[in-house]
């Protein structure tokens, strides 16, 4: 799959730097980091052309808008000095833009229009689309990657007329989905797994207007129960801020800048007005709400999550409302929080009971300033890799040799980002 037959020098240099920083105290971190930081390049990234990079998610032969961003994000610090890494990431962004302009409701795409994937789903499929589950974060991630790419490279040429078209497409869609009853989008799959389809003739459960924007599915690709997915709306607020900045200061366009500002403001108001709920005498963020009075007080390990709010840039780590929410999430009050002999953390309805996610553990480490906590989490991740020197989708807290997904590049790169963060090698925001 990959066109990388050898590791770029900048990657080797960073691996060596991390190894030296780990020293005799953290050899396990260094070993796993070396394995997975190079693995993503060698096994998932294909340079189609100078301006086109296809990113395989791992053991599923498709490219997700979400996963592909997370997979290349830890390479951003190298893009400042390595033109090859810079061009590779720029190619990912270019491919993502093409995908969004092809169909902004789709979440995953084939390399070519080969008709692979879920072509029998009852929605508007094309041969290029692998899956058409609409998720807010699928549109957030490319806007995030393009802005972070600029922060690291100062290459403003990424914000061209095609970026304008992408931003306009995304904002128009989010405006439509503030009023889902007028949306053209429906989705149904012939399946016994209810999480893989939407009820109500493919429109999802009923919602009322909240100023937030509607999502069919979570970042897990599982259907929402209540369709205002709060962490994804938080992410939308953040990236609309990026769009506003681009059109205010870089590629100036007063109309688009104003549209981004107004939509950002509206969604942020919706979060504060409808997603903040009282629980056990304290205010916390709900995971999902419907505007009709229903709220789901869980978190999901996929990002965006409530736990990831500071990581995304929605709030600070010491924000009181976030800290209340974090305390709830990292306790048995969260129905998907599991503790066992080897680890404790956030699981999901997507995976078996008692299984927790390395992605969520990494986010837990990336949203604390306590280095001892970061180290403890990294130690846990290394000890629970099932002897593979790689991360997995999830593992059994009572027996880490039981896990899901042998090859999951997103989880691998979240581990790398936490190691880099521990040693103050940070992705700029």
C-alpha cells in the first residue's frame, strides 16, 4: 500500500530523540514509539501524486476523514523542516478536500471509484464512497488539519479557492442540519445491529431546534441516540474559529468570516443552553441531547469526546465545568467506565463490556498537566499492548491479551502524540 519503502530521516531522528529522552527509565515507551511511529508511514500512507496522499485506516481498506487527520497529526512538528513530510500532509488535506466536495455527508472513501464498501446502504452512495454515515467530526477534522498544517509550516497557499469552497460547503451543511427536518440526508442499512442504522425512516430520532447542528452518527460510526452530539458540536465551534481566522487574516473574505463567526456563536450558545445539565448537585456537559429534555450522561472513547474538550481547544484544562464533567466520565457514574486488574478507563458500546480504549487513555493523558499521570498512563498503555508493541482499538481490563483490532493506526498515533507531549514536543494549535 505505502510508497514509503524506507523511513524518512526526520522520522528516524525523532525516534532517536525519543529513545534518548526515555533513557533507562522508560525503555518500553521508546520501543513501542519506534514501532508505531514508523508503522503508520510504512503501512498506511500512499503518495498518489505530489498533491494527493491516500491514508488507509489500518485493517479496513478505506480512508476516513477523521482517522486520516489523527494518523498524520503527530508528524506535523516534522513538517516545519522536512519538505517531504510537509508535502505528504498537504496531499492528505488535498485528498480530504476532494472527498468533502464529492459528498460532505460521507465519512469514508475508497482510493478510486471502485464500488467497494457499503454500496447496498439505503442512502445516496457513489462508487467512490466506502460509507455514508454523516458525522459532524468528519467535516471538522480536515478544517483542523489544514489550520494546524499552516501553524507549523506557514504555508498559506492551502487556503485557496478550493478551501473557500470546502468551508462554504461545510458551513452550509451545518446550517441545514440546525434544522434537520429540512435536511435531504437519510440513512438506513439492512442489519440486525441497530447502531449501524437510523430509525424513523432513516432520519433518526426526533429533535427540537437548539442552535446546535445535528449528527447522525458518533465518531465510533455508531448511531446517536439523541442527535445533538455535544463533543462534536464543541469541535465545530473550534474549527469555525479557525475558518473565521483564515478569512479575517489570511485569505480575506468578509462574507465568509462573518458567516463562520455567526455560526460559531450560534452553536456555542446552543451548547451552553441545552448541553449543560445538573447531575448529583453539579453542572456537567451531557454527551448527547435532543432539545426535547432528554440527555445522555456518558462519554465515548472516540475523539471528539467530552474528555477531549481541552485537547480540541474548546476549553482550558482547569475549566470548572470541564473538571466536573471529567470527574463524572472517569468514574463508575459513566456507564462505559471500566476498571480491572490491569487498567481502568473509558470503553464503548461499540466494543465488549469490560474493554477500554487506548485512544481514551491517551486523551486522558493529553488533557492533564500532571506529568506523573501522563507517565502512569503511558506505562499502562505499554503493559496492555497484548505483547504486540502496538495499540489496539480496545482491550480487556482483566486480560489485555484479549483485544479488538490488531492494526489500528489512529490508536498507534495517539500513543505517539502522548509520548511527544510528555517530552514537550507538541502539536501547535
